[in-house]
């Protein structure tokens, strides 16, 4: 099975050639999911380049040829100057992280810049004396654009920095021979031709060609997805034996090699850049915001143009009409929203980082919330990523071992004599050792030199028996046959720790059936008994049962060598095997598994109740995969696969109706033969799916399949080869501990603790932020009408302008900013993890009810309230509302300095200007006061404010305070700065809008009441946003 | 003016007229004490008292303050000034109410009305000044003697024409006859002097409800060359000869009741101005507490215009 991986890999590669053919008119649409042909071409190019590059010949060259080719010497290495030159020429040996400008940054710039140009244009065409206002406006708009741009960039850069610092946390070192000396240099400074030495446990720092090796194996798993080191002799350099690739780790032994590729030119680097070529879909929130911008822009532009036409046909000057147009657009564009959304997202990102989800791309925060399918890895994510002893079988009984994270609670019966023997075998027949110098580290966290099973056994015995190394010292090892795949057993011979007993103890462990073959007796309750059919039967039952749990089973046996035949001085020779290896005494079985993390079952249940489908994708054996899936609840306790049903009913698999099965276990082999339609069918028909024996490349296929179902797919992965799938997924989640840099680069999010449960908390945060963004946007949109109406009425009814453009900007970017951010701190109204994930296309961020309710209900009420304040101010100063109509022309004429008001008083132009500014301030204050009410009503969408708690979110009150303080400062502090158009407003005007604010509150409470009273009614459908 | 509005809603309360008249003479001495008393009363009967009175009080008070500021402040530091301004705008401790507008003071405007304040005309080309004449004629229609005699009363000069009573009652207006303007009335010289290069310019103060010229002294008008040689204007005749706005035209009660009110005028007859060059003229109001040097609003207590008479 494992050998399938490379084939699948090459399938992937030749798959791209098919795409090439498609492009040249073959017409066979094999590669779905990509619409952009240009992108496709680019991808092709990259992939083919990869394939070309992969055809290295270096592994076939002799060492001499190599030395010539790279101008190096395997003994003395490169000289420092050579190395420096090469470093300068080829760059550091590091992957270039893909750099992207966040989509969201681009959103306000277009609008703002155009406005700005228009403003400047107007200033240019206007005569010099009257253009000062336009200059201010232009400057302010430019400032807005620049500031919001800088702000968003800063936010993005900050989160990128977190990432950068994260990956630099552990600088990799390499031992290199230069100037005939061994030097330790940072891996980044390696150059082609360097001779490097690798020790066991090191990461290979670059693509190297092996020169010599001592007992060294390499784990290329992050590259090929293979889980165990495998021996390869292919022509394909990926599979050949002597070149090793960057990022691979070498678990044992030492080796020397020559660097043949560095940085982005390594195979890893090429795969990473391939990943960046995979079309990264727009994040759902980016789509939503785009949708929102379309709505706002549509409203702004259509109203703007409509009123431009009206203005022109009302015989306004074209120039004036353009200023109206700007006013209308400024009133409509929520300038502060970008900053708000960015801050909101980064707040959530911070909160998620605390919960071990490091979000690289801010928008991914929300994506996680709308996730409907999670394709999860098994190893490390769902499981603890270490083999652990799960069951023991001796004395004809199965015992359960504690597999929790700390192993502390081993409850099985340890009094039996059989256990004494078994524990001795476990301890002695084991080559794994703790790395020295970790006395203070808890046993389970100690680093072990040795393979996974031996590590498990070592830790298991250390926990139960105490100091294993001491026991081994007392039972000196005299001979050993290590495990190999032909023998399938491991054997060692020890002196006993009983000084009176001069016999040697031979211990053996291995594949149970092999071990049993070598046994003639079996130990029961500490007594040796002949191995008869019934005990053999019992053995097989136990073996099958443990195997069926997906566990790796080992058999243990021993033999005391008779002292007469094997005296103390006897020389054991493992090559000739001058000692018996049969008629041993079988002691017991022990099974190991990589156990699920204890938090995972809960998390999976939560996902399920949140309507998220969890699909396991693993390279492991189907049985193991299924067992783990069952134990964590990915396959729930009462659901069966087709095979299960067949087995239960004792009928052939073909006869089972597929409808009866809820779960499915699909292997990579089966997946390979499936058509996309079959895959779609599989994904829709079964609610619980496990993909086993899959290659990381097949993940991409699975992800695409899920995306065809309109699902928002989250993918977890750690290997380099996962990176295309991570990129392709709506949200790629890389593992912080086990993950490779390439995976982390491709991912949108990094799980710092590799724990699946962290994803669920992330989902919760993501959903909350979506709800809260809705509230924020509703809050922000509302005042747009109150800002827009003045312009419309100004144009149509000819009132003195109620609110100036700059004043509007002070609302959008001043008083409203902190309150809208405060909404991000709002708690969920109900259990958000009990509802289905939002549908990408149906549950929009800004839907019709939201826009209508914000614009036409609350927005109009707000406009009305602000107009009341405006009219109050004018009336108190002498201009009654009726006198204001069509006053505009006279009002704005500079030469009229004795304009009569309703009481016959006469006003100079400056007085009127001042009154106009007072009007702006009054209108501003009117909106501000009502925005406080708006803020409070936006706390909830369905529940009453009193259910939600008025004071639970303290930040809201900070927001309200900020609104009031900013308004006070603007009016009383900056009231004398004429450029800002604020004046000192009489205190009583601040309260004119209060009744309106209360009205808004009451109105919204009534709306919510009816929504709660009549769910599903017309009211609910149209008034709930 | 806001008082005015509120008074429309408030029940009438005939109060204070006689009281005002009584202490009118000793205004200067008893002013402050009087104010305080008034303010207390106001606090008690805020909603239901005659607001005209209050208005007057307020205006007077403000002028007083402005005066103080003008005299006492120039040496204090900027912050203190700013605080003063804020204080003045926000809260008036004596009135126990807040104020919003910058201290009220007289604005002035001139006639003939033109789009700019540059009077350029050529004596020998009637087309260049005809529109001024038309504007003045039109403006003075309301001042025709017959009309004034028919509509308005001839009230005694030299004192405020204060009318108590129900605020809804129509107020009488004092006559301001066109003939008061003598040579600038357009009666003798229908071209208002423009045909001879001796243009008449009429100056009026912008109406402010309830506002009164300073404390019993009529406001005077005085014009001079704003920049340049003072001798560019060798003589100006003022009509009425006092060059002042008589007290009897104040206070103004607002056009809703003071229907036929005609603003008093002062005509400036520039009888000997240097010809063929632009002469900037500044006409200022002179009187106690009159502000005439505000920079932002160029019409506070003064008006600046240019005469450019070509021959």
C-alpha cells in the first residue's frame, strides 16, 4: 500500500499534462474547479517545471563527478569565500514565504482616491477665492484613504510578523565542512556544494546527495506522505536512496552529504511554490464584504447619479452638482468600516491565538466560522501522535492500559507471575533509550531515541516499573538480534539479575503469529503450560480482537537457557545463531495504538451539533483509521459501514443497500478509481466518512469534491505535500508542532498545540464574529441615511446645508469607530454551536432585511430625529422651517449681507455661515445621540436588550462614552477651528434628539418582540437580519 | 430671537413694561443690580413671563460683556481668553442661561444693493450708474412720506419706543420718512447724485429683534478713507444731519407684530471724492459698546466699499 504513494504523486503530475492538453483543445475537461485559464496555464507551467527539475541526475553521478560539478571537495569542503559568493548568488537557503496584499486593503482606496481627485479637480476649476472648503475636503479625504490604508496594512503586517517570529523561533543549525573544518552555521547560510554532516534526529537542512552513511535512515514523510522510512531504488530522485531532501528528518544514525539544492530550488521549495500557484479561493468574508461594498456602492452611485441629474435639471451649476455627488457618495460610503472590520477581525484573531489558533490571514477568522466540512488528519490532530500501549493479553485475559496523556492510572492486575515475566521482556527486549539529561522531565515528555513502538514500550515500562535503564544494567545484555522485516522479531539475551541464577534469559518480541510459531509452551498465572489447541485458539481470538481495534499487536516470549549448555562464558553469535530460537515460552500479547486526544471526542460532538461534517483523511490502515474514528466519534457508536452491515447480516457486501449505511471507510485505492461524480455521491450520501490510506495529494481531490458541494472546507495538514490541499481549502490549518514550514506557509491558520479541539473553539469564535460583524455593519449603515438625507433635501428643497461633508467624516471616522468595534465584544445571543453552518450563498453578511431595516427603518427615523435638532436650532435662531425652504440660493450668496429671517432680522453672510456650522454641529449631535440608541439596539438581533444584559459588554459603554467625549471635544474644544465647521452648541440642543433615541430603542424592542413571538412569520422573515 | 420663538408658545404675561420705563433713566447706575434682580425673577417664572423683556436684558447684558472684554482683556494670555470665550458662549452666570451665538452686535449693510461692494461708474455714462439709482429708488419706496404718514406714527425722538402689552398685539412703528434723507432722498435729485459724481450711499443696521442701540446714546455713523490718503474724500454729508440712528426706532419687535417697521437709515453723500481712482471707504458705527473691528465678519459695526468714480 505504501508504495502506492509515489504512483499517486506521479498521477498528480501527469494530471497537469492533461490540463495542458485541455488547454490546447483536447476538450476533455478533466480538471474541474479551476475556471481561470490563465491561472491554469501558470499552474501548468509551474508543475511542469517542477517535473523537469525533479529529473535530477545527481543521484546517479559518482562522487568524483559530483565534486567536479559543484566545484567542491568532499574532504575539505568549500572555502569560506566560495561559500559567501555562492550565498550571495543563490540567496539564503530558506523558503520565500508567499507575500500577498490582503484583498480587504484594496476596498476603500478606489472610492476614496476617486473622490479625492474629483475634489482636487473641483478645486482646480473653481476660482481661487471660494475653493478653500474643497481643499479641506480633498485633504481630509486623502488623509482618510491613507490612514485607513496604513491601518489595514499595519494590522496585516502585525499578524504576518507573529507568523514570521513564530517560524524563526527555532533557528535551524547545520554542521558543515568548510575550509577543512567542521563548523556550525545557520541552515540558511548553506550553499550548493557544502558538505554537511547529519546526526540522528536532525532535520536535513537542504537537498543533499549522500556521500556516506552509518546506520542512517531517513524519514521523508513530510515530502511523500509516507509514514515510515522506506528503501527506494528508483530512477525518480524523489524515490531514490542517496539524495535526501530538505525537511526530511533522519531518526537514527549519522551521514555525510553534499548540498545539491538550496532554498526555493529544493524539491520542498518547489512544492511550496507549487502550492502558492494553486488558486487560493477568496475567503467567504472577503466575498461578503465585496457583496456589501457592491450594495453600498450601488446605492451610493445610483442615488448620486440620480441626484446629479436632478440637480442639473434643477439648473444647478454642474460644478455644484459634482459637489453634491461627492457629498452623497461620502455620506454613503462607510469610511470607518474597513478599519472596524480589520480591528474586529484582529481582536478575534488575538482571542483565538490565546486558544492556540494562530490566524495568519485575518479573514480566515470568519472562514473558520462558516466551515461546514473539516477534513482532518488523524495523526497528531485527532491522536496524541505517539504510540501508546493500549491493551495487554496474558493469562487468557485482555487488560486495558491507560492511554490518557499522562499514563498515570494503570489499573490492570499486576500481581500475576505472568506479568512479572512479561514486564521483564518488555523492558529488556527494547533498544530504545531516553536521551540523557532529562531527569526532571516527566516520563511521558522525555525524548526517546528509538522507533515509535519501542518508545511506547519503554515509557510504558518506565511508568510501571520505575527506572528501566537500571533494570537493564542489572540484566546485562550479552547478545541481540535487531528487528528486521524478514524475521519480524527482535531477540536479545541477558544475564539475569538474580545472582543465584546463572542461566541466561532469552527474550523475544515480534509479530504475534511469528512469535507463537516459535513457542511450545505458554505461561498462565506464572506457570508454564504446554501450548495446546485451546490456548492457541484463545491466543488467536485475542489477537484478532486487538487487531480489529486497529492496534499494532506484538507478541512476547522468553526462554531461560539451561546453565549447563550455556555457561556464563558462552559466546553467543547472532550471525550463526548458536542458541535455540524455538520451543520458547509464550508470555503474552501487547497492543499499541496512537490514542485519540482526550479532548477530541467532545470536540467532534460539538462539531456535529454545530452541523459540521468531520471527515478523517489519513494515510493509515483502514482498520486503524476506523477504530480511531469510532473512538473519537467521527463514526458514531450506532452507525455502520456497508461492510459492517454485511458482516452482521452475513451477506455479501454487494447486497447491502447503501441507504442503510451512514458511515463509509474509503481507501486511497478506491478513491483513485472513483469518478468525480462518484466522489460527489459518496460525500453527499454518507454523513460519516473516513478516508484511509490516502496520499496527501488525494486530499486535494477530496477538498475539491467537498467544495463542489458548496461546502466551506477546512483542511488540516502538516506535511509539505499537504500544502496544495491547504491552499485549495477555504481554510487551511497547519500544525504548529508537527507541521512543516511549507504547510504553515500555505495555511491560513496554525494550530499551536496540534489539537483538533482548538479548531472547534476557533469555529465558535468565527461564528460569533460573523454575527457581530452583522451588528457592526447594521450599526454603521444606519447613519448613512441620516447623512444622506440632508444632501437630498438640500438639493430638492433648497434648505441651508444641514450637515457638511467633513462633519460626516467626523461621524464615520470619529464618533462611530469605537462603538462599532465595541460590538465585536458582544456575547452570542444563543448557543451558536447548535446551529447549522451558514450557507455560503444564502446566509449573507448583508442581506435584504438588514439593508432595509437599517436604511429605511432606523436610518429614516434617525434622519428625522437629526432634522428635528437642525430645525430646532434654526428656529431658535430665527429661521423657522417654512422660511428655510428654497432659501439656499440667497443663503449662499456672499453679496447678501442682510438676509431676512422669519422675524425680520437680518443676517450677514458670515452670520449665516456660522449658523450653518451650528446646524452641522446640531445635526452631528443629533445623529450621535441617536447612534447611541442604535448601538444599544444592535447588541441583539433577536433577544431583548434586557435578556442580553445591558451591562454585560462593558466595551459598549466605553464606546458610548467615547462618542459623547469626541462630540464634546469637537463642539467645545475645536469649535473655534473654522476648517472643521464645528461650533459651540448650546447644551440644551444636545437633548433634543433624546426622545427620538428612545423611540428608536422602543421600536426595535417591539420588532424583536414580534420576532420572538411569531417565529417563521412574515415579520420574522422580513425584520430579522 | 430664540426668546421670540419661545414667547410664541408661552402664555402672555403683561409684565415689566412700566418697570422698564421707570428705570430707564438710571440704567447706567443701576444696571447690574437690576440685572440680577431680573435674573432671579426669570429663574422663577421662566416659562410664563414676558420674554421681550428678557430679550432686552440679555442683549444689554451681552453688550456689557463685550465692552468689558474689549477694554480689559488684551494683555491676558491666550488660554485665558479662550476660556473667557468659552465661558461667554456657554454660560452666563447672571442670566443663568447659556448662550450660543457670538455676542450680538450691529451689522450694517448699504444700499444700493449690488453684487459687489465696488461702486464703479462713469458719470457721463448713465448706463454705468442707472442700476444704482433704480435700486435706491426701489429700496426707498417703502419710505415714501405719504406711506409713512399713513402707516406709522410720529413718535417722540431721543428715546426708545417701547411698547408693552400682549405680545401678539401689533406694534406701532415710527415714521422714517424719505424726506429725512434730504439730498439723498431722490426727491430733489432723482439720480441720487450719481449723475454729478456725488453718489449717495444709504447705510442701515441689520435688524435684530429686541436689540437696542447702546444705552440711550444713539449710534453715529462716520466714514473715512480706509487705506490711503485721507484727503481722497474731502467732504461727506450725512442725512439726517445727526448722522445717527434715532433711539425711537428701537427696539424692533420682529416682523410678525412690528409689521410696518422701517429700518432707520443714514445717508452718506460723498460730495467731494477724488475721481478716476478707487477710493476704499470704511463707514463705522460709533457709540458706546459698539464693536466695529471684527475680522471674520466684515459687516460688524462697519462696512467697507470702494468708490471709483470716473468722469
